[in-house]
């Protein structure tokens, strides 16, 4: 085939002509969609599909000063990515939400001081336009370092600073406290009177808020909520097993367990089985997350559903707004009680 016969790649002019809009409208759409009406955006999107237009990211980066990519930053040890199903669900949701804007997602892990230093150097060098931060521990330095450097950051979950207060960082979170209240109310409604909890780490917002919800409902019901009914895990299966075994030894008359994650609840079920306790006959068990672990065995877990699809899509929406110059915001989403076999 001769050069004259080869079909040239479609250009932004072709997209504009196909969509029936100006070249400027197409340009604004490609650079974030600001000041583009929904009808025009739909027309441009359809024209891109029909013409097969592909954005020249390098050229656009030179013009806009942006990389047109976003980082998904997990500040936990690498093994957490593979063990905790919540991280994978969130990663998949953010990837899909960004794909709708034709923005690639770069996975980065910074679980050690050396990894954090490398990530900060890379991000602040302009290789990404913003960061979706997944960090569970209080006082994580990454958020503060990146925001001080002027990097748009949105955290998954409520970020807590070293003083124990909510940090002034854009974030999207489920309502942990109310979710815990819902499932503990359910356990109380079943007639359970010795309701212990396997709480999350005390230096995490989820660990603090879910424990607070447990205490509040038991206090309202006039039921004991002392420290003898609390054991902490680190959201891993094995920590849930150890914490439940500790509670059974300390308070053998326990008749219900609220476990602050489904993965820990699976470990707690193993401890109950080993102790000869039937679920839910002898001990009712409630989890939190509605992750794949909730239905990965028998009994299936009664749990609290976090709206992962909405969390990921809202994180992307808020981050793109920050990149576009909007002010940081906080989004708290409701949870849902899911009744299954364990309670």
C-alpha cells in the first residue's frame, strides 16, 4: 500500500466535525470536560468511538503541564494488597472510574520509610497529576508530605492526624460508626446479652469508630461494654482467630461477636469451631465490609456492606475536581446491614 493510500490517523478536527461541535469544545472535553455541556460531551464521546481517535498524551502533556495519569498509593506492606480483599475491590473500582475519563492508574506501594521516600520523589517530580491514598493508620506522613508539596490527594477513609483529629484532607469514607451501630443493634435484637467485639487497630479511624458504635449501642441497651469484652486485631484473618480465642478464654459466656472486618470474622469463626461453639446457635457473629470473605465459606456472614463502587467513584470525582482547581471536600457514605447465616 502506498503512502497516499494509507489512512491517516484521525485528528481532533475530525472528531469536532463528526460531533458537530467546535475544535475548542473537543479540546476542553479532552482536558477534563470543564465548560462542556452534557449533550456536547456525549457527542464528542461518540465521535471519538466512531473515528477511532487516540489522544497523543505526550503532546497534550507538553501543552497542559499534566501527566494525564493518577497514582493509587497503598501505604501498607505489600502482602496486605493480596490478603485484604477490600484493597483489590477499591483498586478495581478506581481503575474503572478513571477509565471513563481515559486516565490510566499507576499502582504504588509505600509500606516502608525507604518506599515512602521514593514515592514522594516520584510523585512530586510531576509523573502523576494526583494521588488516591489508601492508608489506614493514624498520623500517616504521606498525606501531609504530598499535600504540602501541592499534590492533589484524596484519601480512602477518614484521615486522622497525630492529635487524633480528622485531618484537613479531601476524603471519601463509609459511615463506620453508624454501620457498627446497625449490626450491634441487630445482635441485641436477637436476644444476645454478652456481645464482645474483635476491634480493628486502635490507631485506625475504622478501628476507633466501629468500636465506638459498639459501645454506644450496648450502653443504650443497658448491656456490658467493658474492656474485658474487647480484643484487637489488625484486619487479618489470623489476628481475628487469635483475638476471638482470647475473648473466649477471658469471657467464656460470650453469646455474640461483632468483628470489625469480614476477614477477621473468618478467623474468629475458626476459633469458635475449635472451641466447639456453634454459629449462630451458641455465638452469633457479625462482620464488617461485605467483602468476598463474607461469602467465602460457611456460615456466610451477616455483615455491614461498605458501598465500594460509590467510594471509588467518589474518590475519583473528588480527585479530578482537585486537579481542576476545586476545594477539598469530605464525602461520608451510608452503609447497609446484610443479613446472612451467622447472625
